[in-house]
C-alpha cells in the first residue's frame, strides 16, 4: 500500500511540475536536453545518465511484455514519458499482480511459465 501511495504522489508531482514548466517554457525539451549533453558539462552528464535510466525502463517494460508489439509500444512510451508513465504503469500492474512482486517484476506470463516449470501452481492461483 505504501508503494502505491508513493507512486500516486510521484505521478501527481511530476504531472504538476511538467504542466508548470510546459506553460512557462513550452514543449521544446529535446534541443535543450541534447544541447546540454553536447556541451559536456554537469547538466549534460545528468541528462546522459537520466537517458540511460529511461532506456533501461523502456527495455524492462518491453521485456516484461514479451517484446510483443504492445510491449514495444509501451517500452517506447516508457522511454519518452519517463516517470510520468512508469509510475502509472507500476501502479496499474501492481494492482493486477495483487501485490505479488515477482509477478510485478516478471510479468504474469513469464511468472506462470516459471511456476509450471517448478511444479508449483501458477502465481495467480497462489493468492
């Protein structure tokens, strides 16, 4: 429950902050983002590090969904929308997983296959 409250709080914070910044500065983020990287300063280092985390987030979301067309689309959304998407995605998927962290991290299909291989009942049947 604490995890879900944290996700909702982060989502609301990111949404509000993004709305304020977009209203004040417009939506021209990419030239600024990549321009800072090209300058080889600390803001660029932060952006490059952040982009690596966005890449890992998108890759995980696509992998969790079996690299299906929907999974690839969700992975691209995770990459471009960052924490705004990932907090909502994790909230929805944590509810679908009924709080089972293994199912949340691996996805229901992969968890079901692993459970069958181990001779256990599927994770969805355990709860």
